[in-house]
């Protein structure tokens, strides 16, 4: 017996929008994770840390990584350990705070990030960036910024 699906009209728009965000995040993250793992032996959580480090011109305090990524502080610590073990990042004592360390990409980390970022963009293009126009992308950006700004409400 075929399973009946709930028609969109039967679901409140807020529920449908929320489900859509969860679905898109899950599907796209899984797609990127598979592509990065296959091409670079790099889980998406590692890539996220590399992305934040590559976006900063200066070394990043480890605590800032914990606040910026979607990872817990303990996850960030484990990821940084693994990245350091592969020679992709360095940890240095902070010049501003003797209790903390700062993390930065090594030249090899920059090379891997650039290659992995190209892989990420290539794998997302047919299911994300090629389907959405500039207005769509700006609207999505505004939505997540609103949600993130009020995450503690």
C-alpha cells in the first residue's frame, strides 16, 4: 500500500520552513562531507575549522574557534589536535593572554584548504549555487544571520 504524504498545505508554513532548513543542512553537509573525505581525507568538521582559520589574516584564539564554529569547544580541541598531527595547523601561545593559545594554518594547511574548498564548491554547485540566483543567496544569508543573532533568545 503506497504511503500517503502530507501535502504542504496541511503543514503550517513555519513547520515547513523549519523542516526545509533541517533537510537542506543535513543533505548538503552530508554531500560535502563525502566529497571532502573521498578527495582529501578531510571530514567536514575539520574543513569548517580550516575555513575559519583561512578566513582570518591573523592567528585565531582557540576559544574564538569554539564560539565561531558549529562544534563544541571539546570537538574543536580534538579537531585542532588532529589537524596539528597532520601538519596543517600550528598552535602558539597567545601574546595577549598567557592562558590561551592561537591557531593558524601552516603553508600545507593553506594548500589543503584551497584544494578542499574547490572540491566543496564543485560538489555544491549542481545542487545549490547553480540553482539559486544572487537574490536567493542573499535571502538565505539574511535568514541565517537573523537566526544566529537570536540563538540565545
